[in-house]
């Protein structure tokens, strides 16, 4: 996993920026939507799978547009973006915030028991399915849904935003709300972590595909614990696997840790995370590809990076041993290395 610095130019948030935010009915999405709605010149597109849940949470104003959006449905995503582009008060997307998502915890081997039902669905409107299906559904929301919206936004930021009728300002910012578990894995959260690892790898790749003059920027928010519904009603729990029920099993220990009231008190508040996202977007500086949020996330991820560096050093000789013929092709190797560095950096 690359940890290089994003070298794109400075990003300047437009004064009348159009923000498209998913998952606005609660948590970070709601707090960020409220923050943007309170700004005197910014425009907000607030989405939720059930738009009725947004009633009374956001002001009724010409600068605020609420849309029903199921991120797992490509047609719903296309229609939502089309609604924004055709609306006389909007017509562009400057900032996309992929925030919608849910969690799945439990012993990963449970997913092999295809006839074993989950304890309950996080969404009463969805059928109670087996763990394997729930894991796939998780990827549909957390990865595929965000990826599809990202591709829509990239096209809009490159083409539509550049049109005189849309303000003539090419570019924009894509913000992926991930987690520290999108950089390193945790026991009992394999499928959730996998969905975020996928999103982070996807985002790194597409951030290196866009041309600098398009002015499209990407960043990944990696918070630690947040006091949001993801830690409660939006976290699905798989039934324990018989082989992993001992209290000292890593997944059981982590689950107990996350339910400790004293630990929960240390979680970040969603409004503080929302403020940090806005600050990063509006400060008029370069946008880093990854941003750990919270002291726990910063310290843990920094430690993980140091640990990875140590492991790399341990296997250096083994690693380069597979290039046994390179001394005869030293010039070619240098050219390939230089090319790779230019593409990656």
C-alpha cells in the first residue's frame, strides 16, 4: 500500500460549491450536511436511502436539495446525479462525499456456513440472509456504491463543471469516508475492512489516472471510533462461530473492547469529524490522499507504517534475490524504476 504524498496542485473550494453527500440521515453525514447548509453561499445535495428521514433535520432553502438515493442501485445513482445537473440552482458537483455505509462484525469463517442465518438484519426492510450474502451486500454498499458515484462525479468535474453554463470551473474534490480499518485489518471485521481496503485502493488508483489540469482531487478520511449509528444500529453482527467462542479469541476481545463504556467515551464526535472534513476541503492547500482522524487513528496508523517499514527491511535480501539477472540489465532496471516512480508519485 503506497503512502506517498499527493503532489497535485493546491485545491481551492469555490465560494458557491455544490456538495453532494451520501448517508445524510445520521452520524457524520448529517453533521456535515448541517454544516454545509448553514454556510451562506454553499449549496447542498443531501441524500439518504429514505429521504423522508431527512425531514426536519435540514433547513428548507433553495440552496438545499434532498434526494432519495440507494447507492447499491446504479440506476438510482445515475438518476440522482441527473437530478442535480438538471436543477436550475445546482447544475454541477464540486465536492462528492461518499459517506453512506454500514458495518459487519463477527467471525469471518461464519460466512462459509451458508445455511446459517444472521442474528438479524440491520435494515428491517431487507430479508434476513446468510452471512455470505450479507458480506456481499456490504461490498455493494461500501465499495461498489461509492465507486459508481465517484466515476459519475469524475466525469461531471472534468466535463460539466468546465462549461460556461455551469460556472466554467473545471475540477472538484472526491472525499471517501473510510476508517483506520481501511489501512490495517482488525479481528472480527474482515469483511468491513475489506470493503474499505477496496475503496482505498480504488481511490489511490483513480487519483493517479486523472490529468493534473483537470483539477480533480481525492482524499480518504480514516477516522478511529466515532460515536455514530455505525457503532450501533448500522453495525450488523454475525453469530459466533463455534471455533471462536473462547473469551480470549481476538475477535471476542475486540468486541468487548468496542462495547466498553469507557472506550466509547473516547470516540470522536461526528460534528468534530464533519468540521475536520470541511477544514481540509476549504483551507486552500494541497489535498493529501489519506487523512487519519483522531489521535487514536493517527498513532495507530503511524505505528502500522513503522511496523511495515521494519518488516520490509527484514525481507530486503529475500526480496531483491528474485532479481538475480538485473546486474546485466542495470540500465533497463533504472529506466523502469524511474518510469514507475513518475507514474506513482
